[in-house]
C-alpha cells in the first residue's frame, strides 16, 4: 500500500511557516548564519522548480511548537522555584 505525498511550492511553504522566501532559502544555505539543518530540504523536480514534502514542513512546524512549549514550561518551573526560594 502506498501513501499519498503532497508536494508544495515555495508560496505554500511561506504561508505555512510565516517566513519569507529569503528566510526559507537562508535556512537551506549551509553558508548562511541562519542555516537550520532541521529545516526540510527542497526537491528539484525540474529546471527552476523546487518543491517540499508538505508533511515534512508540517512536522518541522510542530517540532518548533513543541520545543517552544518545553522551553516555556522549563522557564516557568525555574521562575517558580526561584520565587519559592526567595520566600523562604
């Protein structure tokens, strides 16, 4: 059984990530200070045409959300612990 793979173009990637084209290509450029090896790689399907696998973009977004949530929780716990120590 094969699964259906949705391929999306740069415009849709921009909408999903809320990033501009320049930011997306900077995340893919190993020489850029904004390089992000976790960002999904594009797939060249013809001259001048690249696409991304939609599920990979969605997973990248979800991982960013989970990481942010974990960081927020950890900071909240640290602040709570710090405040409790100050009370004692």
